[in-house]
C-alpha cells in the first residue's frame, strides 16, 4: 500500500466520524493550547519585570541598613538595622568610591500637601541632587533642586504630574508654594509623565532635599542609600568599594546590605523561570490526557472496523499496511490538534497583548515549536498500541466478527 493511499484512507476514516474526531481533537487542543498560554504568561511576566527594573535606571545599587542572609538578594527587613545610616555615610561613599556615577541618601514618608482649598496625601522622597540620574527621573517643567539647596535644607519640592494637576489644574505651578504638613515649600520642578515603576506611581510622588526631609519627618537617620555604578562591568568593583567604605566607618562590622539591580533581576527571573516551568508541566499533564483520549478512540476504532481489517487482509494488505493506516490516523489527529491548539493559543496571546500592551505575553518561538512537536509525539506514542493491535488481527477471525 502506497503512503499516499494510506493517507487518503486515514483521512476518509477520520472525516466519516466527524463528531468523534472533533471531540478527540478538542482534548488535545486544550492541552497544547494550555502549554503555550501558560508558558507565554510566565515569559511575559519575566519581560515585564525586566522592563520595570530597566526603567528604574541602569546599574542601580541599593544599600540598606541591617545585615541580611547572604543566601538571598532581596535584602533585610525594614527596621532590622543595629546601626544608623546617615548623610555622613553618603558623603564618604561619594568622596572615596571611584566606580560610582552618582549616590544619594533616601528618606521617605507620607505627608499632606495643600494649596488653597486643595489637599492631597502623597509619598515624599528625601534625596539629593543626584537622585534623578540614579533612577532615570525625567523633569517635565522647571528643574530638580541643587546641591546647595540640599546641603542647606531649603524647603523646595519637585512634584509628580498628577499631584500638580490636582492642586493647580492647568495653572503653572513653578515658583508657587504648597504646604507639606504645616511647612511651606516652593515648587521648583514637575516630573514628566512616568507612570508606574514596580508598583510605585511616580506621577503621585514628591521629592525634597535630604536635609529638609530629615527635619520634616523629625529623623536623624536615612531609610537607605541608592547609588549608580559607572558601568555594568564595574558594578562589582563599586559594590566592593561601598562595602569597604561602610565597614571602615563601622569599625569593621558589616551592619548593612548591598544589593545590585543585576542580582535582584537574577533572583526574580529565577523564580519566574521556575514558575513558568511548573505551569508548563501542569499544562503538559492535560496534553497527556488528550493523548489518552486519542488512544481510547483509536482502540474503539480498531474494534469497530475489525471486519474492514479482515477484508483488506483478505485482498492482500500486509500487517505493515494496516499498522501504517491506523498510525497515520493517530498522527493525523495529533497534527490537527497541535495546529489548532498552537495556532489558537498564539492568536489569543497576540489579542491579549493588543488589549494589555504593557504586558507582553506574545508566545515565544521557543515554546511554539516544542509544543507542536510534543503534540505530535504524544499522538504517535498513544497511537502505536492500537495500530499494532489492528495489525495483529487474524484474517479469518476478522471476517467472522459481527
């Protein structure tokens, strides 16, 4: 029996039982589609996290008071420090570290901001003039405060776009005053629209000089320090310098944690990769269930067509021909399932990307091809036993089968 004839007969057999074929294919389609969709979600999450970290600025270094377990890159819990981190630490790092482009202390707190009859509650960051370079902050109008304004604790503020619109509407806020709690601050700049970065909406923030923030929040210590390495290559050297400088100021005690943007991304990507693999493995189970469905239907088909097998054997068909025919039917089911499942899942991921452009979960090529190949393998594996059973049917028994 020629291969073309085998394919023709197999297709005729599948089309003769359209409903059964459709239901069999449906189980595998769900399995294949689930593999592609779930892996695409995990891949999209990794891309989203990477973009969010990149948006925070390149070569970011986070220094937090308190020592964390060396086995984690996520840093110590807030408030776990045994020793204060101060502006003097920032000055020492800025003076001695050779592999840093910028460094700033960081203080944060929530305040009420008021202008005329308008009032709002916002989060305020206390930083120095180098902070925009560290976190890639873009000023839309006006400017950021200067080193002199930071050193003297001048009451100046840079506000996010949403805060300005709520307080001033369409009026120009530059040079105007607002009250942060009960202290009056002059607006020197407004951020360009920045939106969310890792869950923090920069359009609803305020930034004031470090010394002014210490007075505003009645603090004598920093929440932490943020720095930017001169280059990605030199980030390890920068970390080593920061560590050595701070240890020297603490009599050799390493009562702080230095975390790099790279290490944070690696940790999160590792977690998300494991999650992606787990989701893919769970989805693959449903594909195996679909494969069992193919095996079950093929087995029923062998029983129903026993007489047909006997007639073909009687007119000269070999066992190998019967094996090829039923195996071709199983492969046909698998190919149809894989094509519809993969194609449908890819279309769904593109539609979701169109609806939610910020979350790119478009199916990566590296999962599309393996998913289709896995569907084909499952079809072949689960179709072999029924096909072999069909080829072993004895001619006389098959002709007598009712």
